[in-house]
C-alpha cells in the first residue's frame, strides 16, 4: 500500500492524467468516464455501419473522392489514394467499387489502422491485357519499402511495417 507523500504524488499524477484525458475528450474531468463510454459506443456503431450495406457514407465518400482524383494515362485509368483508418474488409470494398466504376485501368489504395498498414491493388481485364498487373506492381513496390505481399494479376495486397511508407508505395506501384 502506498502512503504518505508517495500517495499524494500518485493522486496528483492521476489527477493530471485525468485532466489530459478530459481535455482530449473536450469535457470536464468528472465527465471523462461518460465521454469515453460515449466514444466507445459511437465507434461500435460506426463499425456496424461499415459492416452493413456496403459500408455506409464513409465508404461512399472515399469512393467518390478517389474517382474524382483518377488520372488517364495511355488510355488506362489510374486511381491511387490513401484512406485513413480502414480495415482490410472496408479497403477491399472500396477497391472493388472503384475498379467496377472504371472501364479499364488500375486501382491502388492504402490505409493504416491499428498500427498496421496495408495497400490493395486491382487491375481490370483491359489493364491486364495491356500488361498492367496488380500483383507485379504492388508486390514489387512494397518489397522496395520493407513490406511484402502477394496476389494475382487482377487483385493483390501488401502489408507494410512502416505506415508512413504508404504514399511512397502507392507512387512506386503506379510507376511500375
């Protein structure tokens, strides 16, 4: 048991930490526990939304934004982007929807969530016929930056140890 000055120091430290938490949650220290509970419930609701019916508004917005940034090179559409905080299932949904929205081309999308970084690539049939293979481009780019992965010409994925390398890997995959 901690007593005396050590106990006072420990309580002061706890008060300081609670104050920091409350500040980040934009509430008073006595409301921090409820604010954390509210955030957890909100997070669970968003996860349920993502798992139901195509992922909800967040996925729709990501698809629209990525399609708006698409570039055309040599008759092929190139779509590449970084979407924060999505898991692999949501990322696959986005890649599939973007790929289905372009006539011929490649899609490379990366995300970091939970300390992990992943990039998924996809090529349409027309792009594959022109030699634009998702697996070769993505896996090669990931290996150059300390990652690894695999797949097939139409769909590939790569994991990265360093989430800050996502954008560099996306650029390298496009250059392949």
